[in-house]
C-alpha cells in the first residue's frame, strides 16, 4: 500500500510541475501582452499630443484638452504632460484636475537618450516619449482597467485549472498505480505459494514482452536454479549417507560378531585388519567430502596467487607413482610460448594440482597400460591441459552425469572409488574461471580438456 501511495504522489507531483509550468507560461505571456498593448496605446497618445503641440495654429491647448477629455473605453485616470527642451511643462491634462505625476529632470534626460521609457506609477502604466524633431518630451499615463480585469480573470482560471488538474492527477495516479502494481501483487501471491516442497511450481507469464514478463522469467529461472540446487543437495546427502553407512555397518557387524564369543588371537587379528581397511576407506571418503565442501562455495576464502602451470604439472609423475607404482605419466610441453607470463594462472596451486591429479589418476586407473598422457598448450588467452588415456571410454549419453556427485558409470562400478573425484575437479576448475570438456570413444579411450584463463585476462575474484 505504501508503494501505491508513493507512486500516486510521484505522479501527482509530476503533473503539478507540468501544470505549474504551463499555467505560469500562459500567465507570463498574457501579462506581457497586456503591458505591450498598454504601452502601444500610451505611445500613440503621446505621439499624437506631440504632433498637436507642433501645430499651435490648428490645436490650441483648450481644444486639445477637450479632445483628451473624451472618455476612452476601459481607459481610466488618463494623464498627459508635455515638457520642452528646458524641462518646463508646456502642457498638461488629467481626468482628475489634481492628479499629476511628478517627473524629475533625470527621467526627462533618460527619455531623451532612450527615446521611449516605460514604467508603473501605482496602478497606472506610464510612457515617456521624446520627439526629436520638436525636442518635446511627452508623458502619457492611464489605468488599463480592462486589461487588468482580464489578467485577474485569467489568473483565477489558471489557479482553478491547477487545483482541478491536481485532483484529477491524484485520482488518476491512484488508479494507475493500482493497475501498475497488479502484476507485482499477482507475482507475489504466486511466489508465496512456493516452498521447498513445491519448487516445481512456476509463475505464469504473459504473452507481452514487457518488464513484468522479464521479471517473471527471471524469477522462474531463479526457481529452476534453486530446484536444481535442492535436487543436487538431496542426491548428494542421500549418496553420502549411503557411502558412509556402508563401512560403518561393516565395522559394526564385524565387531558384533567377534564379540559374541571368545576367539583365537589370529581371528581377532583378521577382524582388526578388516576393520582397519574399512576405517581407512571411511577416512578417505570423509577427506574427499571435506575437499568437496571446501570448493563448493566461491573463491573468496581461498588463498590465490600467480602460479606457473608447467610447474604444477611437473609434480604429477612423482605424486602419481606414490599413489600406485604401476601408474605412469607422460608429459608433453610442445610449442610453449617464449613469454613466461603466458604460463601464469591466478588461483590456488594446491587445489589446481588436486583437480589435475584426480583426472590423471583416473586416466591411469582406467587405462589398460596404466599410462596417462598430459599435454600442455597455450593460445592467446587460455591455457589448455589435455589428459588422455587408453581405457574403455565413456558413452556419450553419460558425459553430463559424470560430473554429478557419487555418480559412477556401469563399467567403473567394479573399480574402487566414490564417484566424487570428477565433481570435485569440476568445482575447482569453475572456481578458477575455467572450463572442462570430455571427448571419449568407447573402446579406445577418453580425453579431458581443461581450459584456464591466463593471469591478467580474467582473474578470479
């Protein structure tokens, strides 16, 4: 409701300003028109008086006063005064005998310089005209009754129009804001019906491609991302619970059986060895889950530095051999740039090494010859790391699923693992503003391509 009032008031203020500008302009031009008309009439009267004084044989002052005394419609309190070059008054007439306008020598001198001057004396308009030929200064003054009445009437009309316009604008703005905010209320009502249990619901959008439709589509996109996030979280919790419960159940069962009766030391030793293997499996799974949680957020809490990617890759052969002596890595650094800066990436060295090591260890694990080929190349803006194996390959329809937590292909279920390695790699590469792509041919092998932006082109923030 407050928003509706604010919109109404804003609309009213805008209309008020526009009407004020319009009414003010009308009054301004009307006022100037009245002044110009009065000035023209008084100037003509002064000019006529000057011509009459120039012809004393035709117009004596008594005759001139009779002419000036003739009533003029809507012109009241007329006064005319004439002065010679010595500033001596040589003629005067006024509708009221005692009504004269005091004229100083300064005013007369100014009129001689400017030819015509105009000013107000009380309610009367005054024109002082200088006749250069006869060197006579004539002052003509009068009260423009009709002009001022018309101006007052116009002022009343404009004020009335302004008040009525504001009332109409307020009423129209109130209903306009209601219509304007109706889609927002509708969207809000639909959003209120959505909860964690009904994320599949979407807001209905109209056919018109306007701002409200854009807002609806944006909210629907947000709901899509939220639903996907909830589903991933649900699957992750379910899979993690299953993976954690398996070794725990095994440990519990073995201990329970061993405690049912007294056994020989050798039997206890076998049970302890089995439990130890399960504990190691559980510890490794927990460590993997902690690493996955670390990279599930953004890069804000990570220590980021400039890293030479070739130095990171040089660590692979030794570390991979430690994991399994049958594993081997073949590095290929062909056509590297002369500028060392082209080999720098901005990120966390340990996380990047963990990601690449995961892919390389998988390549060794699933290759028949336990060999992973790692190739480094550089383009204008990105560094490309390719990891190739000669394993069974991945079916094309499973490319997207392999980056889901705890997902394992059918062929890989017989090999020990958790299904968290590739999702962990994907998160780490995304934190470094990179991309990972997979190309695989079933029966021939798989190639993972990692693209990382060169430092300075796109730093992680």
